[in-house]
C-alpha cells in the first residue's frame, strides 16, 4: 500500500524563525517520486519540488531545503527565515505506480 | 503557454441539481487527472483519463459521478443530483507521457473549481 503521512496538522511560527515540515511515506516500490506542493490561501496548488527515489542528495533552493532519507522513508521540508508570505498549506505527495497520492497537509502560519 | 485551465472557478448548486466542471489540459498534454479536496483534507485521486479513454476510475464514487475526455474539447467531471457532501474543491491536473513515464514529471494542476451545494 502507498501512503503519505504528514503528522503536523498545523504549525505556527513567528517571522524569521526556521520551520521544518515532516513527511513520511510508505511504498513497496523501488522506483518512486516525491513532491511538495504549496497551497496558499488563494487555493491554487503550486509545485515546489520533485525528487526521485534514486537521488538522496539534499536540495536547497533559496530559503527552502529538502532532506530525503530513504532509511527512514522521510522527505522533510525546511523553510529558513520564514516570512508571512510562506503562510499556506503544504502537501507532500508520492507517485509510485502512476497516481499521485497526497498527505493531508500541514497548515503553516507565519506571524509578523 | 497557458497552464491547466479549469472553469468555473466557483460553482454553486442546489441539492439535486447537476454540476459540470471543465478542465482544459496544458498544450501538448494528453493525460488528465481529477482530484477532490474536501474541507481540511488533502487531495484524493478520483479518475485518470486519456483522450476518449478512462484509464483508472478507482477513486470515483460509484454513483452520480462521471468523467469524460473527448477527442475534442475539455475534460468534463459531471456530478448528478448533487448533495451537500459533494461540496469541495475539485482539481484537475495534466501530464505528458513524453519519452518517459508520466510519473517522472509529476503533474501540472489547475486552480481548481470550488463547488458549493446549498
């Protein structure tokens, strides 16, 4: 069975704090892809990153960084020096045999 | 290059009416996926279509829901005799098989249609 778990339902931080959003996945496949999407209050889904199961190298993009660890089946997302505009719901997702499976999301509130 | 276009953006229907949601995939994309997002929930897969074919409808409710992707025109998600529990955001995504499995590239999502049943 394939499953994505985002244990943190809501997180609230103050601007400039660092914050890590957790994602744990389950799949029996050796080839799979992991994603993070952002859903701002306006409602659209914004693609952030895609990572395949053979590439465990961590990635940094500006204030965003991702830590992929196959040993713990985790794909965590860290925002450094958070800003109010980072307030959104963040979804982790998995493709292993075609369909994109989402976690339930983590609502991040960044207060000024 | 327009992205995935969904319309309407907001749709209000009374209980018992029909709802039709439209999705035009990105240019060059031939695969369409529909997802439903219930309030405070993640997105749940409903159906995967290619032109004139339903590939996987394992996430579709057995009754009242149908989807099509005709040779010409947008993909349509149709909900007959809507009930309050159908109120949700419905997202469409598209992908292109290209020379590699679609899963390599992920999906491009539309902005969603927010259905409210009153």
